């Protein structure tokens, strides 16, 4: 039996709260204040608030799913040896000055910069290949300072790694994620599986350590650019996925396989690939 599902994937967590869409805003420049009259005392200038210190790479946090997909986070780090759900994989500096004007921290340009940098940082941090990352449940998430902290001078962004345990659930981690996909043990531990065939109504992505019946086994990669259309992306994975499933089947003459192609919405969010599935 062949299945060709058309099921949206869970990408960011992955960037739901950081999706581009807010209008860019320029910070207003203040003019010089007039001198105070002699008969009135000069106004006391309030000291500027100190910006919070930048996060540190390798720090761990215990966040809920809802907190993890927020645009900002003010939670304190926790010990990585204890239960945590996110791990900081990179910290960078926001480039918010354009033509001499300072953009708001929640502007399109700033969000786009962070949304590009953090997925790349995740690949370097967890190791392994791009394909192995796409077949895992490890995902990037990212944060910028609050507007108040940005006004006080904070100009960093923070990239974290999370592990999805389900559609809207984060896995509770007991160890760090640095280099995990560079080992066969790590790839097995964080591999992507499904509770059913990917075109089934009760399909849900889960870690392969959880109860499951299907496994993601291969990736179909497309050239980035304009969406080719559903007909083309749907047909592109047929041969590759069928061959991949035959390679892992007990009987290469009788087996099932599935293909999950990218929708236009997913493509527009950066997912120019599909996944092959097989019963596990």
C-alpha cells in the first residue's frame, strides 16, 4: 500500500511566535531640551536602566511549550543536569541600524535576521547532517529582548534548541544536546516517529522512544525558490520514498511507504523538503 499524505509539519514551534509580519518601526530621535529657567530648579535626570546581561551559550531553561514559542523570555536558567526543556545554542548581536536609523527590536528586519541565524546555529551545535536533523525531533526556537530591555540597551538575540515530544509538548531533557546528532545513539534517541501512517487522522509526531507505528526514514529535498506546485512536489518523492521503504522492509516485494510533501505555507516558511515514512 502506498500513502501520500498532505499533513502540515510542526515547524517552530518553531517560529510561530516569531513569524515575520510586524511592520518595521523607526525609533524617534529626541531634540535637545530647552534650558531650565533660573527661577525653577533643574529637573533631576533619572539614571538610565541597566540592560540585562546577555544570555550564555550552553545555558538551560525549564520552559513550557507556550513559553518556548514566545518572542521573548525572562525566565532564569536552571542546571542542565536537572530537568529542562530548552538549551541555548548561540547568542548573537542584533543588527538594527539601517541608514543611520535604529529599528525596533520587533521589526521585520530584526526578526528575519534572527530567524535565519538560529536554525543555522542549531545545525552546528547538535552536529550530524542537515538530513539527520530533519529526521529528528530537535527544533530551533529564538528570543530577542523585550521592548523595555531593548530601550535600555540590550541588543542580543538568543537561539535555543528544544525537543518535541508531541504536537505541542516539549521533551524533558536530562542532558545537553551539543553534538548529539553526531552519534548513532543520539540520532536514535531523538529520531522522529509517528503514532500512525502520516496520512491518518490520528497521526502525531512523537519521539521514537514513545509508542509509535511509523518512522521517518528519508528526506526529499527541493531547490529553494518559488513553490513548484503541489502536483510537482507530490510526484517528486514517489520513487525516492518507495525505494527508501524497500531498503528497510523485511520483504522488499511487499511493503508500505508514505510521503509527506511540503505545502505552500510550509514552503513560504522555509521548508523546501518532504519526508519519507515507513512502518516501524
